[in-house]
C-alpha cells in the first residue's frame, strides 16, 4: 500500500492505493485553504503541512493522529519580531537523515528553519539569515523562496539548500556558516555583464541529492539542467541529450542509482505547460548524457499541464521505484515500475501544489 | 498628551478561525491606545493568536481588515475608551 500526501490550493488530501491502480482519498484537512507543502516523516509517522492562508499568513502544522482531526501549530516558524521582513510562505519541509528528530523547513524570504523535536518547534537558522549579501539577493517570480533542502546521508553537519533566485548555499558545520555553490551555472536570462555579480539572479528551480552517492546532485534551473559531482560546489550542463526543453520545475531521482534522474519539462518560461500537448516524464540513467521520454499511459494529446516544483515524488527504489506527480489541473499520475508505465491515480482534485509519496 | 500614554479599555471582536484561537470567545475587553497596542494585548492574553492578525513587522495582515467604531483603521489608529474594534477577513473577490 502506498500513501500520497497531497497539498493543493484547496486543502490537504491523503490518498492510498496500490501502484497501477486508482487511489482512494482517505482524508481531507485544511479544507479551502492552500496547503503549499505536506509530507509524512517516515521516521516518526508524523504528518506535517504548511498552510499559506492569505488571511492569517503562513503556518506550519503537525499531527500524530487522525489527519481529518485537530492539528497542532508548530512554534517558532517566524522571523524576528520588529524587523523589516515578514515570513511570506513556507515552501518545503524535509526530514533530516538521522534518527534524531531533525526536520527542516524552508521559505520566503530565503529562510531555513530547523527543528530538533520532529517538527513541534523550530528555530530560524541564523547563519543563513545573517548572510551579509542578503540585502542584495534577488527574488524569483514566486518570491525569495528556499525550496530545496538536501541533507547529507549520515552527516547532519552537511546540508545544501537552494533559493530562487539566490542560488545554491552549502554548509559543512550544521548551518553556522554558508558558502555559495553556483560555479558553472549559466543564467541565460541575464546580460553578460551581470554574470560577474554573484547576487544577480541564480534562479534554481529544484535540487535533489543522490542518496547513494551524496556528492552527486541534480538541478533543474530556470533554463538549464545541471549535475554536480562535488556536492554542489560546481555544476555541469546536462540539458541536452533528448530533452524537448531544459525549462521546468520538478525533479526526482532513483535512490538505487546515482546516475538516475527524472524531469518533467515544460515548454519555456513564457509557456509553462507540457510540450506539444503531451505529458512525458524524462529519465536519465547515465547521469544526464541522454534522456528518454517515459509517457506510456500519460495524456498524449491536447494535454497542456503545469507541474509545480514540489509536485513530483517517489517511494521505493530500483525496479520497485514508484513515481507520482500532480498537476494544477487537479490530476495525479503514478508509475509503479520506475516510469515505464503510468496511470491516473486521481482526477478532479484541486490544483496540486505538492506530492509526497510513502508508506501510510 | 500623546495617544500612547492614555489607558483605554476597548472591545476587540473576532470571529471564525480567530475566535477559535481566542478561546472560543468573540469579544475581548483590552487596554490599548492604538489598534496595534490592542492587538498585541490580545496576543498576550491568547498567545496562540501570535502571528495571525499582525505579522512580524507589527503590520495588519494584508487580507484582514480592522474597523474602529465602524471605520477602517490602520495599525496606528487611536482607540478611545469604549470603542469597538472589529477584525474581519477582507473581501477577496476575483480570486478563487
């Protein structure tokens, strides 16, 4: 049995089912409210969700019980009171790699929060918040969003985060100090003279780390797909090799194969829909040298879907890798065979913001 | 005499989600000479309301409206003794 925790514009949905089948909606929470991201921590079984109420501001909630029941608000997911900035949105939640209850949350304006009690309370990461260059960071179209958090398996001191459009930031000391990791990225949308300005927009859309070889990372950029073999210090363009476009947002990997990555390209920044009216996931098994379309079972005609950055997830690995993604059309699609074949998991949900797959 | 030096008891009224956070009570008699002072007093009485009406900067959240005696108010609007202060969701037509 697989569980999907799905954040949508109109609440949180939990679905359960078997790969290849249509899933059943088992619970809905935060009805009518935008759930920007939600996930179940596989270590504790705790559900965590970020709600971006337009009325009351972004909040992070958790529950250990019935998801349709009461949720607790996590403490500390705020910026320093009395300053010039307010928290605009919580984009992502990520479980740490150890069994120590560390949970991270990332948000706008380019901020990282860390919890050491499984998500009940958080503290703002001061090292990133106090970066001297912060006043010169540029926001992307979705704000100054910290959207990707990549722990290092077995080493809680090492962490990589990505901020649109302040680029990659790396720490080796648990977040006390941070350095950039943008070498090799080519923001084609900037004039050549602006490339020397390290604060000019490095619009990273999504980053994933290969769990089996943690120095290997994949990135979907705002025009460009990249691979790093040195833990995010530098990047190599892998956006050719059969992709219909190197623009897009979602990205995931097969934990069993560090040479693997999956993308869902969109046409371009000015036309953010699936190319040619066809929905296809693109897979590489050679670290990005070549990309192969995987669309068997996906809509193949007049299908102009938008898949957002957090709306692509995986569970399992290798031959048993399951892949799931949702679109702003309210449809969910899944594969139980590492992308070889696909089926519709659910339709007519609200616009999908995030998908997190795992065991119920 | 400045507004901030006046001790003022006013009634803050909340509804819906905010009422739930305020212990299920809609009316709250509080001391404060300005809207923001009253709302901070409400947060002190009900800490779970922190961050729900005012953001970290002390500004009323964009899609909430505050009325003092039926007139649209801002953070710095002065409040007189006996005033009724309503906190309501703004009308957000045009967005589904």
